[in-house]
């Protein structure tokens, strides 16, 4: 007799566009790529085939082409990425949430395919790391519905560091294949942007 596998939760994506971009000197999600589209537009275009819905978290300006996207209000008295993932999980607690920052223009379909392939019924999420001894990467990560419990406890503790959730035993932390690691790189300054174009 074979066991019945538990179906995985539907996948939705939350894009964070609330940062001040003080080091870049302009909103990072509105920087235009080589194809003339903004980083935000390119990310939405890339995500669309993979997800049931994409929502935005943060008060950043949005290109007219993306006015149709739902924007989630910030959770009061919560800062940083935690407000985005909490807002998303409170709004749709039945979903698996793919959480992304707006300053990761090197995301690829191959990186998303690898990340989604890590999902398993007994895991509460996937937070990758770039090396065995490397830092956890809580953005461009997956959080299953059960992980809401972790984020709510983190919020109540007064800590807003979402990387703390990745240290929980039910969160999977696989090493990203080296060929895909560039997808997890952030671009925060004009110098970093110049180097990325070389």
C-alpha cells in the first residue's frame, strides 16, 4: 500500500520595494536593464510563469506597466523584510511565499527552478546558502505556510532579522550550485552596478 503524498501549497511571490536605496542614490527597483525595462519589471516578467500571483510590499514607486499588481500594506511597527513576509503570510496564510528583494537583477529561471525543486512536504521553507560555511540568504527564499509561526514569534520577540527564521530546524538550508550563485547577489551601490555591467 502506497502512502498518500501531501500536496504542496500554491506558490505566490512577494517583491520588496520599500527600501530607501540611500547607498545607490535612487530607487533600485526602477533602474533599467539592458532591455530598457526596470529591474522590477524584469523580475515580474521572470516570476510570472512560476507563480500564481505576485504582490508588492513597500511604498516605492511602481512603473505604470505594473499598476495591476496588488500592494500589501506594511505591518505596523515592523521594519525591513519582516514587514513584507508577515503581511503576505497574514493575507494568504495558505500559500508558500517566495520572498525577493528588488536589488537582485541577476535572478534566472534556472535559479528559480533549482529553488522550487527543493520543496518537500516535511520542510517549512528553503533558505539557501552560497557556501557550506556561508551566510544564509533569506531573500530569494521560500517560506511554506507553516513558517508563519516562526515569523509571528520573531515579530513578538522584537527582533526583525528574518535570517533568524532560517536557523530553525524545519527550514531547509541547501548550498546553491556555484553555477547559479550569481542570482543571489545584491547590487547596492553605483560602483557595484558599474561592475555588474562589465
